[in-house]
C-alpha cells in the first residue's frame, strides 16, 4: 500500500511537535509533502488552558503549518504508562496513516511525559511491522524513526535548514497563547517557565544550531539506526 502521509510526528501534548520541528514540517509542506501530527494526550494536566482551548490552539497551529491531518488519541496526561492498550492505539494510528517517516520526542528530556512518549513511539514503530500483531490491520514498515528535541538537546545527529521557515514555526507556536503568552492582570492563568520568553528561547536555540552550518536557523534530530544515503 502507498503512504497516506509522508511524515507522521508524535507528541505527548499539543505544541510538543511544533516546538521541536515546526520549521522542518513547514519546509516539507512547502515542498509538497503530506505531514500529520498525532498528539497522545489533550494536555488536561496543564497549569494553563483548558482541553477545549488547547484543541482550538492546535487547530490554529495546524492551519499555519499546512498539515494534511492532525489527530489526538486521548491517552491520559501524566499517565503514559506503556500499557498494551496505549501501544495498540499508537500502532493503529501508524497503520492507518501509513507514513514513510515517523518522528518522536528525544528519549532524554526533563518532562517525564516526553520520555514516555518517546519510548512508546519506538515500540509502536517496531510493532507496526509485525504482521501477527493486530492482524486486522495491514503491517507498516517505517523507513526511519527520528527524534526531535523539546527541552533538552543531546547529541544532534542530523540538522535541517529552516532559515526560510522560522517565521512559520514561530507563528505556529504563538497560536498556543494559553501556554506561552504572559498572564495578564486579572486573567485566570499562572506564570510558568513557558510564559517566561519560552518561544524566544526556542528561536535562540534554533539560531545557535543554524550557525554551526552557516544558516540563520536549524532544527536538530537524533537517530538510533544509521541514516542511509546513496551519494555524498
């Protein structure tokens, strides 16, 4: 079967993927690739914003990025425990969308949900190719699994030039006003590390990484399996 999307990026919460690889998504969409995001949870444990607010913000960010599809599995926020049911839900999404490439959060991060999401996606990519696992759905062999960075950056294996797409990435992040905008006086929101110039720090990180290659901005990724090339 042919792929329904070229790229499927998973996040534990709405905004995770945009933080880590919003520019890379915008770049691929501009080149005609079909990109989807799947949020494992609805971020119902967030200090700011409601589930409905986050849905609206995610829809706005999706439109900014030009996504072909966005879904939410409704798994429990702060409850990604790796159960059989959770793994099956993720495998089913991979088999339904049949991506060539899958992206997940980097396996080391200060937020436990990001770490749990990373582990779940890695297992799901493996299980998705097993024809005797959930045999009612055709198996899918993903070409490569990449890991993007949210809070903590490790050893960067690959970088993508997002110089022409940093504006789109920032616009997608700014859609999440409940998370990143400083609380106004009298507003029912609290100050968190995310409301303290977090988007500016993400841009600074991308700028510093871009400078290593002579680009204005870049996003970094890690891989566990060797990245195959035919020509240098």
